[in-house]
C-alpha cells in the first residue's frame, strides 16, 4: 500500500491588515481586551473586488505546487475545505480547478469548519493509499470578514475570525519512513448550535426574507465558554490518540501545529503537554482565526522559517464547529 507525503506547502493572505485599534472604532472593544482574551494583535480581511476565496486559494496552490516541483497538470484531484465559498452552489473546488486550468479532474468540497483541513487531508490520504490518485491538492481557504457582526453584540466573534488560504500538495510515496502515519476524525452534533451560522438554511419557508435577515440569524453565533471548555479536552485527547495509534510519545513530536482558534487554547495545550515554545507553532497573533485555512497557513510559514525539516515528526490538531475535532501525525 502506498503512503501519502506532503511535497509542497503554500499560503496566501489579503493585503489589508486590520488592527485591534481599528476594530475599536467599529465596536466597544480595545487592544488590551482582545489580546487578553484571544492573543490576536491583528488579522487580515479581504478587499472587495480584489480578493476572493478562489483567488487566495489559487495563489496558495501555485506556491505549494512550485515548492513540490510539480505543475497543475500533474494533479489528479482537489479536496477543498471551506465554509465560506464564493458561490452558494457550486463548491469552491471546481472554481479553483478552472483557475488552475485543469478541467476534468475531480473536485470535492469539505464543510467541517475549523477541522475542515484535517478532514480534507484524511480524505486525500485514503485516496492515495488505495492507489486511486497519486497527486492531490488539499486546500483550506476562507473569507469570513464579510459575514461578521461588527456591532457590540457580535464583537466576541468579530475580533477573532479572519481571511486567508493555505494549500498542500499530497503525493504518493514508497518511503516507509516518511508521510502521513494516521489521521483521526471525530464529531459530536449535540453541540452544533454552540458555534454555528443558522442561515440561509434550506428548511426555512423563505431563506432570504427580510425578517430572517433582521433577526441576525445570518451572523455567526459562538458560545465562547462552552467552546473553550470542550476544545482544551478534545485537543489533548485527539493528540494522544494519534500518538498511541503509532506507538509514539509526546516527547518524540518535533512540532505541534494546532488549529489557530485562540492563543489561550494553544497555550493551555502546550502547558498540559509540557512542551517548550519551539515545539508549538502559533501565528494567530498576526492573522486571527482563518478557520479551515489556519493549519495549512501555519504549515507553510513553519516550513519557510525552518521550523519543519525532513524527518521531523509533526502533529496537526483541530477543534471547532460541529463540534468536530481531528488530528494527523506525519513524518515530514
């Protein structure tokens, strides 16, 4: 059976930098309040008419392909993780395929929010292991700033979420000592409404009515305390699950790349695992929470900075809406 290995990583971010001070002009907040609760100092928001989920993902994909030493024509399949597609229908995978100029190959969209990239990576891993495909582009991309409630009522979410894209090229390998060792996927729909965007839902009598819009149901709703309490438990569980499945110990991990949900969550996990700073990669301070894009953006930056090297044991972990949570353990 083949194994799958990440050959190239890439990312793309909007040019617009939104500081905490700028947000304080939109809602009742300030830099100290945001940093204390989230660790975020600034984030990237898209520019209308310039950035799209497709354009950001295209730039990230081209970077990943270049670093992998491949061209778009070498790809066999696309797995695209996003909850903020450019169109309601169709999904963003086909739009990226069109932009890359590779008609004919399959494109699958994943809607698992913050865990979406690891879910997408797991799906691609199975396709490669079974021999169905050899080179798969796995993407996580979001534009969330256009759907945030930037009033005082929505500030707990508006200060956190942001825009960006990341991509990896996953390819078949015969090397026994490299590649994805395992992925682990979980969900508990009992908590679906603790972090969700209700509308436009298809089961409404009129999903685009003015009354529905005025109700605020089109905005993301998050019960921050419940999310935090569950996240710190599930993150540790799913990291340990990956280690136990492969007979590894936490001391063998060279780099942990957690979903960038909240710096306080990452710091709590780091403390519980007793990891030094050099074993955990965080960039939420500069980019905010880009949902499905956080992990591939972080992977790309970590590789650029020399934080990931050939042969390193890397653990990816995520938790988010659904609730869903997931991990992947791989040898670089």
